[in-house]
C-alpha cells in the first residue's frame, strides 16, 4: 500500500434537507442520494508524489441510500496535475491504497460500481468556510453556489455545525445551503437550496488524522 496524506478543505452539496440524514445514519430525505463534492488540497502527497495546490471533484448518484450501492460516479481532476499526480488522485478517489472503510472516498467508491471516465479539467473554486459561502465551477460539467442558511421569518443568517468524533470524512463541518446545476454526463435533479457541508480535511490512507499536520 502506498501511503498518502492530504490537508485541505472540501465542500459537498447533496439533494437532502439541511443537516443531511446520512450524517446521522438515517435514510436520505428524497429516498435517494446524489451529490457533488470538491476538494482543495493545500498540501499533500501520495508516496513521493506531491499534490500541493491541486483540486479534485466528483459527482455521484445512488438510486437509493448510499449503503444500498449501485451508484454511478464520475471524478474530475485538476488539469494542472501532471501524469503522476493524476494517477495518484484517481487512485485515492477510487479508494485505492486506503484501509477498508477509512475514508469517504473508499466508501463512495465501494458503493459505486458504475464509474464513468475520469476527466482532467479546470476546476474553479472559491469558498469561505467561516462565512458558509462559495462558488465552484467545472466548465461543461457543473456549477455550485453556496450561501448561509437563512431564517425563514427574519432572513437572518443561521449557523449550524455537524460534529462527528468518529467520522471518516471530517470532525467538524459547517452547514450551508447550496444549489448545483449540471451539464455533463451525470445530471443532478434535486440540488436546489439543499444541504451543503464545508470542512477542513486532514486525511490519510488510514483515515481522518487527528494530530496537527507536520
């Protein structure tokens, strides 16, 4: 197994209500799950291959809950990545060189036997976790806009967090509202003003890293 480690941040928009039942081992709001996720790597490596500054994204759809499987996924990797970096990120996102159940990528890949060809594309990304806002665009594939959840009576910004001490993705995430429009091979139908979580990431082939990055 090739050891790897990534420090950065992520933003995911799914078709569930704010909070996302999956975070609590409950069934998805709409009965099925479909989401887009994007990661900005601040620093990282796969063996001796540096991954600093790169981005990656995915669109994945399941006909029912994730744990029922039969999902369809497509990955998108930063066009700036060189061949070794592309290979490394594709392996990580497909759950390779990762201990069983250790990361969200491992789980999502295991539950998604239908994989479309990985695309190497520009990934435009600007997010502010503290402000719960952001914008991500992969030309010809998808565009996601994120804003804080608003109080339905006063219009004031509402703040909520998810704390998962034993999660396989993050420890604490900010919750926001997102809308995704797709134009690629995988269409998302329900992602309007739906759940977003934004989190700092520190992952390795063994799972979430709780110590401070070296």
